């Protein structure tokens, strides 16, 4: 295996510059990460961006709705998207660029969810319930959004990938919204810190073991809860009947092995699954647009989603 050449040139800077969030409170970590955020000087144009609130299980949930720049005939796919950030930090702004790219690349409405982040009010399963509630809302109002009821998807990266996978499980178990697919970008799938990929990439690759353990401590502090499939989807006894899945796995990511394991478990359960493996990638690489590998991965999954829902590829 070899690290992507562009990433390799700055991996030490990336790794050393990431805040030691595991030494902070959740509020401190959110402030530290937010202070690093630099908005794009010229965001990718889309047709419209709208912030609004939708009903949630314990109060309103804020969402940001993106509509694709290119005009289309008739309804388009809709993706409910959960951002990453260890369930603790990041927000609608941090993933604005990715959501714009997905709206245009998939010719889809993207509904980005500002779920409750881990705190005293946001422990498990708060975030998952928020994302599920938004998916249910999207299914009910999809016509208003310009979406196609037969092409409602969920997606997310890292901790957001966990929430997307959990939402798919909840939708099946609760006979909730019918989902056409799930997009899981290097998802957090199980609280197992003793895999080969954790041992190989738990230090020096921008997503350290100490931080990953801390994320779980913030979101699911009760160890017994971590085997619940709504916290760790890999622990589900039955994965059959889930919507088709597209998983993205980064080869230099501590989460590599759990992403591959979940892909295999879905396939074994008869779920239509595509795994896109980017050997040179590190965790989070699809939100790093300065790297060519990011562009390739975005284009690949946009094409996969378009094919899944029977739409023309736009890039």
C-alpha cells in the first residue's frame, strides 16, 4: 500500500496540526475545530441553498437544502446527508462544499442535517434519531423539495456514515421511509479499536486512536450500549432488507477494516453493495478538495448514485 502522493507531502503537517480533542470537553473541541474553519471564497454554485427547521424527536432540527445548479425535467433524487465530526463537532458550514458538489454531481436535492452533537443533551441515540426524523420528514415532503419518492437516499461521512447506516436500519425496523440507497463514506461502524487498521494507522494518519476512542466516549459513554446496532451497525443480527449500499473505504484509515467488514456483512445478507476502495486515501479525504483523489472519489460515488437511481451521469 502507498499513500496518495499529494497527501504524503503534507501528512505530517495535517497530523500534527489537528487539535488534541481527546484532552478537551466537547464544547472546547467544537470551538477549536470551528476556529480552524475557513469558508470557500467562491462556493460551488448551486440553484439554491435554504436553511430551515423540521420537526425532530425533541424539538426542531435545522437542515440546509441544496438544489442542483443544472435544470432538470421532473423530480430528482433526494439525499438526506449527515456530516462527520466524531458526533461532536463540524456542522452545516464545514460540509457545505461537499454537499454542493453532491447536489450538482448527483443532480439531486441534498438535505444536510444539523443533528444534536454529543453533549449532555446529545448522547446516543439523539443524533441518530434526528437524522431518522429528517429522513421521515423528507419522505413526507419530497414533492415540495422537487424530489422523487422512489429515489430517497441517506448518506454521511465518518460519524455521519454511522448515522446514515443506522437510519437505514431504523427505517427498515420501524417500517419508515422507503430508502433507495445508502452512501457510507469511511463510516464509523463498531467500537473495536484492536483491528489491524487501527494498529497500523492509529497514529500519524490524521485520525488518531485517542481521538476515535474519545468520540465514542462522548456519544456512547455506556459500554453496554455500544453493541446496540443503532450505535454499532456491525452488531446487527440481521442486515437483510436494507437498501443498496455504496461504501467508500480509505486504505490508510484506522476505520478501514470496519468499513470493509460492514461491506462484507451487507453482501452476505443479500444487500446490493458496491465498495469503492481508495488505497491512498486517509480518513476525511473526500472533504479535502485540493487533492486530486478527492475529486476522483466524488465523481465516482456521484456516478454510482446516478446509476443506482437510474439517472444520467452528469460528471
